[in-house]
């Protein structure tokens, strides 16, 4: 079946603008995760959704970052007043549930460049 | 916080050789362990998961887990140029959160 999809694949924006990144998880997956991967660095956890709820927002770097999920499916990560340090690849993953053994499957990512 | 450390690399091996990747983790309650492969400019792709002590083999890949030593490794046998990628070790405890190592870049020389 279809994997995790993300859009846009690339986004170039000017400092101070707001951006929205979209993630469409694998059908039937209740858990959804956002990660960020900066150049040459490992994956950094941002936020996790179980259904439409976000029990853990601890990874969001600042209050400029927010995310929502509707209908237990699509999620949107919003970054307000973007800064150059926000430039990174934003990866979304989903899993069947959120138990420890469940595999997270990643989407292709959105490469964000803030000029 | 589940700190995950990987051997720094880059690792260069000749075609046909064994590539050995190591990963240690700090949180003793970690339960699930994953190896992801990430080609340049692409997203991580799961290649192995392991939950119990011992070895798990899948084709040319073998994952080894030693919970007492808090150590997990990945062996790639008969390395091929297509194995050239960054390999990410990921660890999960009783919860949902994956903690990743920084990755080890492997180059297989033809």
C-alpha cells in the first residue's frame, strides 16, 4: 500500500515568513511523529500524535513551532516567523500504534531552506 | 533520555568484505532496537529490528543485541556498492519515542 507522504518536498522561504508542512501517514496508522534532521546531524524528535492528541510536545524547539492532526490522519507542522536555524529536513513517520515494538515508517521529508 | 552513540566513521570497506557497525545506548530500560539505512538526500528506511538478546539474520544483514552490555551491532556481509549509505541506530524504551544515533556513513569501494 501507499507509504507516508509529505508535501511539499522542498520549501524555500524568507526569514520571518510562516510555513506549513504536511504529512499523510500510512492508512490505519494511529501514531504519527515529526522529526527534524539538520545537516550532518541525527534525527531530532519534535512531536508525537496518538490519534488527534499530542501527548508529547517536548521536542518542539520553541513556541514558533506547532502541529495539529485532524481526523486521526493528516498532520500539519507549522513554523511561524521562520529563522535561518530552522533550515533542515523535516521528516514525518507513522506506526500502527505507539507501543515499543511498533516500527516507524518514514516519509520522504520536506527540505526547508530559510534565506 | 536514551543517548545513543555510534562508531563515528566514515567506514570504507572493499566490495565483498564485511562492514561492522556498532551502537551503544545509555538507557537500560530500552526494549526495541532498529537499524535504518539512509541514502544521501533520502529518508530513513528500516532494514532490521531486534528485540531479544542474540543474533538476528536477514539476508546479508545480521543484527546483534547484548542488553547487559547495552550494545547493538549490525554486520553487512558481502558488502555491495549499493550498501553505501548512512546507517542509523535507533532505540526505543517502553514508550513511543525513537532516539537516534548520529549515524555511521559506509562507503563500499568497488
